[in-house]
């Protein structure tokens, strides 16, 4: 087996990302048609380590493994020795002898990197403060389903240069689209990721400039989990970064809107946009399930 990890979207090539997306669409269509896939990962086990809580991540990975015939084990800090100070390196080596794949959702990106360095099974980043690659697969699948290949398109990111923005930068570079990221000063994406983006990234301060002629408009909450103490300062900094119908009118008529959820209605996005005809957020949420099934299948077949 050729061990592959999914710590960052950059762990894949553009060709591999497209391969996973097409497989995700296929699995979704077949599931809706009544086809069962419970032989694909029969006997396989996924350990899910959650140091940061989630609705969509837990349900999508757990149900996805069930649909493919495997098993998923939910592990919170209270359930493991990691929460009692066992070194990451030790946990990685022990779990690797018991399960076939490990998904980690945590704060520090370095934790997932360290875990992957010592694991002998595939490790998946379910979210860190730096990147959220699993969500990007779902976003890309959603765009492909609604509008076709994203190559050559223009994507507007409105808001914080957070983990989602960082992963969108990787996606732009790997899949050949332009990301126009409108971030307030002091809230730019990771400089190391931006530095290798080249012409795939346009960093601007005006949301209207970013949204102009965009094919896809994306935003996220202004204060993520763990940033609650910054909420007041962030609300002030992001006051002009509100996605409403007026901003959406600057994008192309066929543009779609995405948000990884949960959304704070009337804060970063209006209810009118979130519930409007250009919004594909519910498809985007569902596609976490199908994109991650395709990802796990890909990693375990490597």
C-alpha cells in the first residue's frame, strides 16, 4: 500500500482532486438511485478524533463509513489518553495498529502533521485552524454539479482569511481558477500559502471588487470556534464584509453562493441570500458525505 495522507488539499494533485469529485458525484447518484456500496470498505475502521466539536463532520464521516460497509469510532478528548497527556506520536502508532484510517478535527494544524508523521495508516484533516480541506472537496463537488468544471472561473471569498480561505487558495492553484479574496487588513490568509499561490490569488480589501463578475461567492463566520473572545473586535473589523443581495448582483447572473455552515444570519450573510435561488448551501452540506466517501475510498486504495 502506498501510504497517502490528506492533511492539506495540497497533498493531492489537481487530477486527483477531479478524480475524487467525479467519484463523489457517482456515489451520490448511485446512492439516490438505491444502489448500496456496503462492500467497498467492508471490515475497515475509521477512528475519528474530535478535539473540536462538529455536526457535519461527525455525521458525514460516520454515515459515510456505514454506507461503504465500514465502521467509524468517535473519540473525544474524554475518551482517549490524548486528553490525559499521552504524546501524539504514541497515539498515532497505537491506533495505526488497530484501525485503517484516522480523521482528526482539532485546533493546531501541527497536531495533525505530527500525527501523520508517525501513523502507518492514512490520516485525514477534518479541520484545523489553518486548513479545512474536507470541506473544500464538498464545495468543489457542489460547483461541478451545478456549473461544471471550475477551471478558468472566478471565485470571490468575502471575509476572514481563515482555514477555509487558505484551502480555497490551494484549490485555485491546483484546479486553475482565480480566487479574489476580500479580507480586512489584519485578517489576511496564511502568508506561506499565499506566497505560493501566484496569479491564482488576488488579495483585495473591497468586497465589491472581489464580487465583480464572480462565478462563485463564498463566505464564512466572522469568529470561528475558539475565537469567541475576539467577537466584538471582529464584528467591527468585518462590518463592511456582508454578503447581501446587493453584493450578489455584482457577480455574474449565474453565480452561486456557498457557506460551509453554521451561518450567522444577518451577520456575514443575509437570510435573503442564504435562502435565495443562488444559494447551494444545502447541497454543499450534503456533499460532505459523498466527497468524504470518495476520499476515504481513494486513500485506502492508494
